[in-house]
C-alpha cells in the first residue's frame, strides 16, 4: 500500500505543478521541451526529434495582459496560455505547436505570431474530412511540415527509425492508460475523481517513456489490492476538461466517482490506438482518422452520443456530467444533439459550465449535490 500511495502522490504532484515537473524532466533527460496546445498535437514527431512534448492546457491565471490580444469571450484555456506566455512563463520552450480546431485557435495563432516573433510557432490544421484519402494525404503533409520545422530547429534529421520507435512508445503509453482507467471501477476511493485526473494529467509533463514505466508500476501495485465496496454513484464525465480540481472534490464529497470519462484531456488522448499498417506518419494519420466521437474532429455522423451510451452500459453508470468549458464553440455545438440522445435513453445528465479559474464553486456545488441526490 505504501508503494501505491507514494506513486499516486508523486504523479498527483506532477499534475499539480506542471512547470516544475517539465523543468525537472528537462534536467533529468537533457532534452529540450516543445509546448503542445490542446488537443491532438502530433507529439510522436516531437518525441522522435529527441525533444519533450509538453502539454499547454491553460491554468489558473487572473491577469489581464491577454486582453490585449483576446476578446472577453475567448475560452479560459487560451486566455491562460496567452497570459502565461506574455509573462514569460514559457520562455524555456524551444517551440510551440498549435493545432487549430476553432476560430479562437486561428486567432491565437495569428496573435502569437505578432506577440512573440522570436518564438518557433508551428501551426497544424487537421482536415475536416479526415477519413477520405485526400484528407489523409493532407494530414500527412501537415505532419511532414512539423517534422521539417523540428529538424530546422534542432539541426538534426528525424530518422524513420526514430519515428517508428516514438510511435511504439506512444502505443505502449496508450495501452497502459486504457488499463489504468479501468482500475477506477474497483478502486473508487483510492482513485477518486481528483487523483484520477491528476495522475492522467501528469503524462503531459513527463517524458512518455518514464511516465509509462511509472503508470505500469502503479497499475501492477493497485491490482494487488482488494477491491473497494463503497456504494458510490458512478459518473461519466464528458467535455474538453474537468477543471478546476475543486469541481472534482465536489463530486467526491457527494458520494460519486468517475467510473469513466470522455474528456478530450483524458481518455480521448488514448482510447484510439494507431493501426499497425504503414510507416509511422501513416499510422499517426490513420489514428486521427479513426478517432470518433470528439467535438474537435469533424464527425458528420455525430457518434459521440452513441459512444457515451455504450459507455453507460459497459460501466453501468448512474449518470453523466457534461463539463462545458465556457465559450468553447465546438463543444457547445455538440450539446443539443448529445442532450437529446441521452434523454431518449433516459440517462440522467447534468450540464455544467466551467472555467479554469472560478472564484466561487458554490453554485456548482449546489447543482452537483442536487444531481447526486437525484441519482440516489
Ligand atoms: S474554444 Fe474550445 S477548441 Fe477552441 S481553443 Fe478554446 S477550448 Fe480549444
């Protein structure tokens, strides 16, 4: 048990202190770091370049410097990223990859080019039609461009062997994470909502190889523990992120736990594994083409509802909490469809609007408490 608690605390601390964790990883590995905006940055290429891909998922900022570049109705992640960049918090990064899914991100790319002319900014645009050959060809060209940009920055070629090795490392990480999230069902106290989130989040700030080794150790140690019987209600979270952490504490306080998630920051990162056919870049292309049920990748069949309904059955979940990041258009467009689908199946759901920095959680507390009581 001591080993499990030690590993959990270690990963939680990393999830809570991204900058310290990144600087520590840079020191230990001797690698330079490349910032990766949400959601599907081609991290494998960064890793193959001998650099550390690190997540840039905003944070709790309260400054106003970003107001010079972004309107008041921009999402809190972009405001936080821009604020932190203007404060010089990202000066240690060798490059920043920005994937564009929405109008906000397109503006952010142009604004960052103006605000940080010295920065190696690498925009990546995913095609609307990811599944057709033209879309896949275009995606491959985008990945080739990222590869060339990183080669220019490092002055070194990214070899096919390095790319192959990188994608294997990412596959191993994704398989391990699929196993990890399954553990929550039997260990809802040990892996309460906040712990589960922070452990998953820690992966963004560590060398993936090192992280995977640690998470596998944690998985093996948890598997030896007896299952926990709690009678807590099983919740599935869906959305981009489920932050701030206080939100997750409220879920735990109200006798619920996260049995599974459909969050872009969490399970959507690893639920699709690259197929084995083709070279590394082709496998990356196919993985994105296969990724369904995500508001950020065009999905003409709108498969998210069906996917969540399947999850409810698989995990025998009691309800869904839809975490809507304020001002995130792609997620907002999905909600009416999702709501209708969940209602048609009689699946209880709670829609909450969140921002990374919320001055008072009391309104959320009341709503989550009422939802918990309703499920009981
Ligand atoms: S609006 Fe949504 S998709 Fe766009 S940058 Fe913000 S969080 Fe990302």
